C-alpha cells in the first residue's frame, strides 16, 4: 500500500513540474518479466509515454508478430502529459473529474488460436496520494470485460509503485483491448502513471492439458502393452514345448 508520504511527494512533484521538465531520465520498470516471455505464442509491448501522442509502443522489450499494438485512447479533458516528474520521463497525469474517463486503451493484435486460452500479465508504474492502489486493469474482448487481479505491489524510490496484475482469458482471440484505469474514488484526485508493460501468452486450457495428460498416459500404457505382446508370443512356444 502507498504510504502517506506519497501524498506530499506528489504535491511537490505537481507543484514543481515547470521546474523539473526534461530533467529526468527514462527508467525501465520491467521489474518482473514473466518467465515465458518470448516463448512461442507470446507477445510483449511497452509504453514509456515519451511523447504526448497516442501510437505504437515506444519502449523495449517489444515482440508481437501479429501486427502493431496501439495506444489508442486517453481522455484529454482530465489528463495532462508531463515531460518529466522527479527523476522520471514521460508521465500521464490523470485527474478524477466527473464526466471524463479515467481510462487508457491499448489495442493489441494477437494470435488467432480460439481453441487456446490467453494469459495477460501487466506491469504498471504509478504514483498517487491516495493510500491504496488506484490503478486497475481489464481486458475487453469483443465487449466482454475481464478484470485483472493484483499479483504483487512494491514500493519504488520517490514514492512510486510497481504493480503486477494478471488474468487468464477463456480463449485466445486475434485481438483485444487492454484498459488501464485510475480507480480514484473522490472528485479532483490526481495520480500519475509512468509506464505500462504487458505480456500475453496463448496456452492450452487446463482441461485440455488434463485431457492431453490422460491421452499421454493412455499412449504410454498402450506402448507398454504393445511391447509385452511380442514378448509373450515369443515365450509361448517354449510353454507349448514344455506342456
Ligand atoms: Ca515514462
């Protein structure tokens, strides 16, 4: 959970933004990459928000053989892009204002493997004065929303936080939209988001794995039986002779 000191730090950062513009350096908060990154059926994309423009990923690592992912939406009515904040570069500041969206959208082309399932694994770097997690994420697949669950949350220097979220989708569609959303509960509250990194992986569904396991066991048993049969046949003449 963010400590209260984050509130004063955020206030200092926001009040001193004009003085610290362009003073920071980009940080790569790809702190907890999934062990399956770059495996067959995976993708990874990273936005550092180095410019105020929507568009394709502007950070590394990046791997998506299905096309170009696209940062496609942020509400200009309640957001402000900051060149830097503290030691970090390229920040979106989001304020919770009635009538405006707190969401960022990332449209992702992906593998068309409907018989499989998809793991979504998201890393967020953020700062908020609110002493609780204020950013969530979900995946929109054809209008159906799948919320991600928090896997871990760790403190970073200067009051920032790094949060990992994940979900397993029932299916592996050829495209979906990741939605990152500020979950502020009170009007006027403001938070910052520095980076979004997310990985996807198409995997067999658990029941499919179990079925595959049963199939493998049956295959092994059949192989053992098939090996015993010639052996038995070879012994049989001996038995016949002795009888
Ligand atoms: Ca950034």
